[in-house]
C-alpha cells in the first residue's frame, strides 16, 4: 500500500500528506491527524503551523491526515474475504471519522451532473467509525449511483449496516482497543463483521423517495441492542439487477483498498470547533488480509 498526497481536499479543509503515515514499533502503520493554523485556506500545512490548541481569530483551522491506497488487487468477479485489524486512538474531539473501505474504478462524474445517469459506481465501507457514536460500527454497500433531484447532486443506492458494541449489555466505545473488521462477498451479497460478529443491515436507500428502516425497536437482543429484521442484503430491494451487479463488481474492477481518517467538514456532521483544543489523533493498522476464491 502507498501513502497518497491529496492537498487541499474538501474545499481545502483537509490535506492528505505522506508524512502523516509512519511505521511505529517496527510493526504497525500509523495514520496521524493534526490541526494547523494558517493565514488563509490552501496554505501549506507544516510542522511550524501545527498545533494542538485553538486557532487564533486571525487564523484558519485546517487539518492534515494520512490516506493509504492499495493497487487494484481485489477481483470483484469472484467471491472474496478481506480482514483489517485496526485500533482507533480517539483524540477526544468531536467530528472525527475513521474509514476502512474499498471502491471500484467508476467515477461519479455522470451521476453528479446528469439527471439520466445510472452508473455502476461501487463502494464497500468495511468500517466507518464516528466520534459522535463511539460504540457503533457502520458499514455500507454502495451499488450504482443516481442523480438526486432533491439534493441537486449524486447519491448512491446503498445498504447501510450498523452494529452497536455491547459488553455486559452496556454500550461500549470501539475506540481504544484492537478490532478485526471483515468483509465477505459470495457473488450475491456482501456481509460485514466486527470481531467475527455479523453487522446487520440497518436501512437501505433506493432513490430520492425510498429509504427503508429495518431495525426492530420494539425489543432488544441478547446483547442489549435493537435487532435488525434484515441481517442479509438483497440487491433486488435496491432495484439493482444482475447485469448492474456484474458491472459494479466485475466490469468496473479490480477494486482497491483505502484506509484514511477525516476531520469532518460539514455542519451536519459536527466538525471540530477551531476554538476547541485538538490533540493529535492516530489510527493503527496491524494488517490487511485478502482471501480470493481460486
């Protein structure tokens, strides 16, 4: 895997810098997220303008992090399993997100601008962890994209999976401990796992007018969480037919891994306040393993 350089990402809110990726203890890859106080958006992010404190009124808060990408190594035309062992060391700030994911080679250009688009975009979020919901593992299967008339931009047809970690029937944060996040694709559906436990479907979105919640909030399961009535995906529910599924997984492959952290930038996701302290955050990666049929 290689560290990517993506400066001035997300309207200059965040830059991915190779220097924010390091080998530590001679065995773990560390992704580091830091704050920088700069004179104006787009200024270089350096050790000299790095801070763990608030930014003064005459400075702009921007963030640097690391992003690892593999080559296109996952053949989506065959069943596969992948595992990532990782540890999130949360810095205590709001608006932090860790993402361990896969995507295919399709761009979103048509879906972003063409109301008639129906493109085979594919994204498999093995984990999205949010500091606003520390006990929850979120995983998602995005299979094809469409132009959203309500939002005026692209959206995806998606199965969202969710699992709240409970220990002794108490919700328990996922950060601060090592976990193994896994994905399996059997050629028909995708499954996600946290330490061997299935992460079931929470809801799915078909189009602008159809989002279906499948959580049963009338009861709790043996761990103390609300169970899903749809543990497995069914692409027919997304109106994704066999031909489109083949385009997403096989024709637009091979897929590649992306491992990265975010400091959120959208108001709805409660980004870090520039007036609050911002300690350094790290995510450690022990291994990424891929098992491919044949």
